[in-house]
C-alpha cells in the first residue's frame, strides 16, 4: 500500500464520519497502527527486533505485551541490557522487568510528558 504523510492524513480523516478512499486505488485509507486481530508486516517486525538489539532504552506504550511475536521485542532489548520503560493503563506481562512503569492512559501520559519536556509551547 501507499504511505501518506500524517500531515495529509489527519486533516482528511478528521472531517469524515467514514474511512476515506485512496485517490490512487480506491481502497480504504487507514493508519499504520496495528489493530487488535491484525498481523504486523514481516518487514516491520524484523525492523523492530533489529532496533531492539541495539536499543539502550525501549519505550512500550499502550500494550499489555501479551500478543506474540511483538511481545518478544522488549525481551530482546532487555537481554541486551536495555532499560525498559512501560506506559500502559493496566498491568502488562513485563511489569516486573520494567525499570520505569507508568500506569496511565497512553494519550494522557504522553501529553503530560511532552508538556514537561517541551513546555506548553511544544505541544
């Protein structure tokens, strides 16, 4: 599928009540987020494992870390000595191994952290 810049995608979907159609193929446009029940693309999964092997810090946001094979990505980073930070509303399978754990909804937590790091003007 075609990849669209988020700057073009978000305004388009904000105005519609149904998913928009692709101007190129007529198919439904959707975000790059993997929804429950969908599979990760093989290339994305390979990239995630490759990054995890080199990561000094791995930030997991909004995942219970129960669904395989993606749930193994933090384990790879931990075996390589990375610091694991988790932001999730509710428990995750790797809470006991996390060096940093924030129990909060992802959107609220990221908004708060962005404001703390960048200040109100950065949001």
